[in-house]
C-alpha cells in the first residue's frame, strides 16, 4: 500500500481558530482509493516551515504529499514559491492560468492576482472553478506533490474532479473493509470478548472506534488476504452476535426507523430528563414522519399528571424516578397516542438532586411494544448532557433489541 | 512566548474517519494562556510513530507537547507505554488510578481495564471523571509532556480542570481577555461592521470564532495595554449592541433560561421539524425545571390537529409550513399549557419535499409572549440536521430578543 501524508498550511488552523476539516476530508478520500496515511501535519504561514516539511517528506517513505493552503494572492501566501525553491524549479507564467483569472474576474483582477498565474516548470495545473487560485501537481523523483487551495468548498471539487482520477491511474490497490456498529457493551468488555480473535490476526486488522454509547469496529485487509478477512468477519459476528446493530454504515437511529417502518409501527415518547432528545434523534433521519406522529416532553410532575394521567400518589410514594411512575407514564402515553411503540423516560441528569436512594445518572424507562411492557433502571456517568445522551442511545439500543429479538 | 506542539494519536483521525477537533481545541486553549503553537501532528496507533514524534519533540525548540489518544484499555492503545519507553521511565501501578477505576465500574471492570492503572514513575495523574482512562503530566529535562485521552468530551474537562491551571502556574503570563457571544448577524456582516475598529487595533486582538448560528468574539491583549483593551471592548459593545447575547461565557440557552427565571415565566414548545431539539437545548441546562413544565412534538398533520386543534382546512389551504398554521399551533399550545411563552415551529428540513412555493430550509415559527404574537419565516441552508440546528438557535435568539427588548 502506498503511503501519503497531508500538510495544512495556515495560521488560522495552527492557532485553533478554525477546525482542520481538510486533513480528514483528504485522508478519507485517499484511504478510499487505497492509500495508507502516515501523518497529518499543520504548520503556520511560514516559508521556513513549508521548506522544512517538504524536506521531511522527501526523506520519508511516503510517496505522496497533499498540501493545502497558501496559494492565494496575499503577502502571506507562498506555498508554491517555497515548494518550487526546495525542488529547484523555476516559476513560469502560464497562459492557461491567466485565462482562468480573466474569466473569473471578467477582466477586473487586482495586481496581486497575477502572482497566481505563475507555476513551477513541468507542473500540472488543477483548475479551481470556485476561486482564483489554481492548484498543481508536481512529479519529482518518484514522488508526487499536490498543492491545493485552503477553502474546503474550493479544494473538494478540485480533489474529486482532478486529483483523485489522477492518483487512481497511478496506483492499483484493493482494500477489503467492513464496518460494524456495536452497542450494549463497553469498549473494554468487547476487548475481553474479542481478545482470542485478536491473538489470531495476521494480515487483517480489527480496530474499535468508540463514541458515546456506541463502538464502530472496522475490519480491514488487502484483497489478497480475502480468506482470512472473511474468516475474521465470520468470527467477529459470532462473538459479538446480538450486540451488532448494523454492518452497512447504518446508525442506530437508521436501524430503529427501518425496523419501525418494516413493521408499520408508530413510535411515541414521553420524555422527562432526556427532554426531547430521543424524539429529536429519530427526527434527524429523513423519513421519520412515517414512524413518528407526536411525542411529549413531560418534564414537571404536574405535566406527567396532566397529560399522562400519572397518579400524584404514585409520585409521592415512589418518587418521580421510579419503575411505578415510568409504567404509569408509558400507559398514559399509550392511551393518549395509541402508538405501537410507547417509551417513557424519567431520570436524574444532575448535577443536583441526588439523594440516598437516587443517584445522579439514575435513569428509569419503560418500553411498551407488542403487548410487552418492560421497565428498567440504569445508571450513566458523566455531565448532565452526557448522561442524557448516553441514556438516549441506550434506550434506542433497547428499542432495537425489543423490535429485533423481542427482548 | 513559549511554544507548544500538539500530537493526535489514532487511526480514526489519520484515516479521516473523524475530524480532528482536538488539535484546534487544544491550540485555542494554549493560545489563550499565552503559548504560541509550532505544529499540529496526527499519527496512527503505531508504537514507532509515537516514539518518533517524542524524539522530534525532544530535539525541537518547543517546551510543551500535548498528546491526545491511545490511553484506553485496548490492544491498540499504547501512547503511555511508548512515551515511557522513550523517556526511560518505568510503569508502576497507581492505587489512585485503581480506585478511580473501581469507582467508575462499581467493581465490574474488565481485565483489560487494569492496564489503565499503570503510570510512569514520577508522573502526575490527571483524573478523568467521564471515562476510565486517566491522563498524565511528565516533566522531563525542562520540557512538559501532557498525555490526554482522545474523546473530546473527556479531554476537555481534564484540560480545563487540571492542565490549564497547571500550565498557568508554570508560565505566568498576564493576559486580558473578554469573550462576547454574538447572534443574529453573519460572520461577514460582523466583519463589515467591525472593520473600522479592526483598522485601529494595535496591541489588542479581536478574533471571531464562528459556530452554527453563533459567533464568539474574543478580545485579547497583554496586561500592560489595559487602556487600549478597555477602549476596544467599549467600541466593540457600541458597534455590536443588541447582537451581543452575553459577555460572561453564558450560552444562548443559559441566557434564555435566566431571562425566563427572572420574569417567573414558563415556556412551552410545539415543535414540528425541529422535533424536540429546542426543548432539549433548554433542558440541557440545569435548572430548566423552573421554566419548562411540558413541551410537544407535533410532527404529523394529525398530531397538530389532535393536540393543538389546528384546523384541517387551514393546513389544506395554506400548507403545513405557513404563517397560518404556525399561529394556530401556538394558540393551541397556549390554551393547552397556559405557558407564558409559547413557541411553535413548522418547516421543511429536507432533503425531500421541496415544491415551487416551499424550499428546503424554509422554517416558519410563532412566538407568543406578553400578549404579543409574532410569526416569521426564514430560510436556512444546509443538510437536514444543520437546518434543524440553525433554526433552533435562531428561534432561541428571537426569544432572547423578545424577552430582552420586547421585539
């Protein structure tokens, strides 16, 4: 696999004023066509830093470097100049670039724009349809140097239309990749379960990427190891079994919506501490209107009584975060909406309100589906919003389980 | 000014699967307390790459390196191990870390979790309250090495609570800083308004940091330029005036909650396309229970009719995204909840459903407060979720305006 590095040039990235989305975009594009990425680097608008990094690239094992930024008309744009100097290439005026400038400005270009029409001898010009600075490709002693402009909305079309097709011609790697979404187990518990499989890996990699309440596992190997790859996928599926939510890039929200659609079910929520987050997660998916008609945020005790007909006595006796209140909430919701799947949530997201019997992060929920009513309690750690988010994902995971396995 | 570099460890960043927000966050935090940043680097989960980068740091002029990622329990987490090896430090079991693990898991930790309780001799432990892997600080021959976990929601509190105070003690810079939250104007329109002020800046910097629907302006200068600093703040406030939401780090959610509390008001929403997002944003703030009792997600037409008593004829005649429907929604909500502030939203978040008269991103909303009913329509650009988020922030901004200025 040929390896590549990515360099972002610009003070605004370095100081943290803007998030460097270029590196991830470019890495993603390169990975898709079979490159491995060795490194991302971000440096400031400094002639010396650019020269240094070109030196580092030339002595590295990487075959390709993608550099973004510093191609514009201003006094602090000099990526092209620094790179050309380092590679001992003269800059020449290109008619093609002059024409593009003329076209962009309808002849009204400023003096400083002309700088952008000079290119190192032998380089390939990459037209930029959305801005004034063009990019370029330099082939140098078996290595490829690609210079692109900084703004993502300009460099992405340049990448898609010119750079990717160019690079595809120069390489022919085939990568096998499969991605699994796993929920319901912590990353470390997955690690324990998977450790016998990990010990057997030779040419195939299994990498976990954890995020709040979810873990993505990526299984990857070269085409020539397809048997080993398939065997690893097979064993992974056997081990993780019901904890696998999807193997086709679907999110948990996608999966829940699909399951509801398949069954022709409507879902409705009565949310207290999650406060609309659960409904909002589903509504973030286009097509949610097929499965969700209405949903309620009953945050106060009086709202639970008024809209869901929860008994005041139940709240007084068991507390608002209790099995009993959750069950009354879900039953009230069912008679209000007649939805096929009814879900209630009540919990303490903190940071205040803790008592001897109720801890911060204690979340109680009921799910009513197919004449089955389950009520469970679980504790989540973290800040107020983390607790709410973890609880929401967990409840979606439970809904998924009930719709898929009936438990 | 002391210089620092930032290293992100993790295949998921390197391959572009996730955007590296850690580097910009950390760069920003370090810049705030007076460091200059020399470089960001992202490398994969590779022992050798980590060792190489520690070498590069040790021979560089930088005084501080912040490394994120690779501290977890899995087989591909070995930042701590590689750094310790490079610095010739043995790993020892720390009781403090064992206790934190015990506490986090209530005794149910997996075998692979124990790895996280080993620390290099002499290092300072940075507790992680939101996850299982702790961070650490190593002082080594006049240089500081800080290792943090990868997930932003975990490493940001570690940074704020431990690393920043630690670094502040070691550098003694006195920086004056003020931060303004601005809404209701785009970044480029602010730029135009502020350009006369920008031209006058000598020793004080004014930096905008845009995020969805909001802009943070940071005004910064050294202590010795306090008169200029105060003058710039004064002029900034004069120019941005009513577009300033807060000058004390309060978010728009904080501000709306505070205003409602001050007035003793309850708020309630009837959300269609935002689907619970608005209520959830307010409920993310502790103390929301004082101002929000209940809220409704009336996503389907039938839900609008059933719960909010919107007339079917109104929907048929004007369409569901219309002034007329929004007004009927908000009036229905008012009679249902009697809340002091009632807000309805109906819009087309896309990606499908566009017609000649209704564009994707068209959002209609009504706000009913103090006997004033306003209904407005606005178009937001972007993906489905971006449209929903922008609309939610915009509506919070309008609620803020109505509560503060009565318009």
